[in-house]
C-alpha cells in the first residue's frame, strides 16, 4: 500500500492545493493520501478562515482520503517545530510511505543538501548565526547570511519549511520518501487573478468582497466558504479574538510571558510594555515588531497567550494521532492505521480524553480550548457555544 502524506493548512483549500494533491498522487503512485492539517489556528498566528471540520470536509471532497489534526501547540510554533510535529505524527502512523510538499525552488537535491548542512552546523556557523540574530535578523535570514554563497534555498517560506521537513525525516530516521513540487505562486502573493492564487490573496479577496477569489478555488470548496461566510461561521470579520488576545498579553506578567514559546532574550519585557500601551492588537504588533521579532512570530505569541499555551518543548514528540475525517472508501487505510500506529488514535476525543496519559491530555485539552475560544470570534451568536470537540463526530464523506 502506497500512502502519500501532505502537511497542510487548507486556509482555504484552493486550486493550487488541488494541483499539489493530484500531482503528488501521480508522482508517488499512491493508493491513499493522508493530510495532516492545522486546526482552528494557523502557523501565521491567526484564526483559520473557517473551522477545522469544514476545512477537513473540503479536503475530503477534493480527494484527500484521511485528514488528521496537527495539535495547536505545533500549529502555532516556528517552522522547525511545526514541521517536526507534522512529520513525526505522519511517521508515527506507520502507514505513510511518501511525503509530497511544495517549494519555491522545486529542487529536492538542493533542499536535502541545505537540510544536512543545517543539521551539521559547526560552532563557528552557530556563533555567526547568533551574531546576526543579535543584529536583528530572523533565524532563516541569519542562517542564510552565515552560510554565505552556499546557503542554498533558505529565502522563501516553503523552501524553509521543506528544509525543516527533511531535517525532521532525518532526525526520526523515517523511511518516508520525500518529493517536492514547484510552487507556481508565492506564499504571500497578493495577486488575485486567474485559476491559481495564494491563500493570502483568496482570504483578502473574501474580506474585501472581490469575487475573483471564487475562480481560484474548486467550485464546491468556494460554495462552502461562501455559505459559511453568510451564516456567520467565520471569525474574520470580528475583533473579539483580537481583544481577547490583547487582554491575555496584558494579564500575563513578564515571567509568565517568558514561558510562552518564542519569547526569548528579554522579549517578554518588550511585549509587556507594548501591550500596556496599545489600544488594539494591531497597535501592539506595530509597537513590538522589529526585524528580529517579525509579525508572524508576534502573532503566534499573542494567540498562545490567549489560549494559555506555553508551547511544546523544542522538538517534542507527538502524543496522539487525531482523526478529523475520512472518506468511506478509505476504510482499508483506517484499518491499516489502527494496526500500525505507534501512538493512540483519537476518533472520539471527548470519550478518549480520560484514557490518555496526562501529557497527552494536556495537549488535547489545548485543542479543545482553541476550539472554544475560536467560536467566540464568530458573528453568529448561536454558534458561540463551547464543547464542540466533545460532540462533533468524525467528518465522513460517502
């Protein structure tokens, strides 16, 4: 059985994702495809456009066979831990044979060379990276400067993630075979025209009322997004979550802030000062942002403060495999997963919570809390009730 793994956010599922899915299946001659997907909060430090169950349904409708949830502690982590959590979970399934990911360079060999170099940095390179960090560069920028002309693909978001996926596979001694697909649109490309556009452009188009976003998504997925938007099932039009996040930053002492992942080297004091001075979360970001502390990092910190997440420790192994949904014709895949997985498989989280070891319970409760706070941002008041993780059944596509 050939099973292809994909790491995704599907925020939202667009034609580029469909291309990735179909080409990946062809490249690997896969019998099934498993996507591990961020839940209600995504790596750029924002709530997802629509909730994880609807995004899982869109993925299943477009041909993904099994959707797993990437726990929020990984989903709101920097690239290295985000990638490690996703790859370690796919590896622990015991059924995934291949990994397919997009990259700006489209060159697996170059990515592998860069990954190996990053895994084998010498002390001089590490010292140079620290010096560039002290000068205000982000870690990817500092690493690229330290490596010089031999830096390889370290400048673009998906190349950086690709390197981290390959590092994770090496660290885990995983038998999963990697493949990469050339991205045709940049991750942050704002252009919204034609059948292929970035998720950033699509979200902006939805928010501003530019109907061109519909042409960049499969028709069924676009219809589901439009319906959710009309029902008030999206948090993108309200400032409730932003106010909650700013309140959480103000509530935390500098010592508490320092326990949040990515708050290092005295950043807690800058955060505390900026949160006290800011009228809005956007103003907090403007006050706190520097070259060293980019907006995506500050957004993740704010969301983790709101959710009460002190982060997974660096390269922390996953504690469970949570299934969000599957296609009925993928039943043999689920059976194989149940036979081969090296971690507990969660299909009924409310019932299974008490059966898990305590560290796994802590992680799963973080996902529950993420769902309960996410819905407070919905414009539809009846949809703001908590506890959905206890009652929502698996998304089954017949």
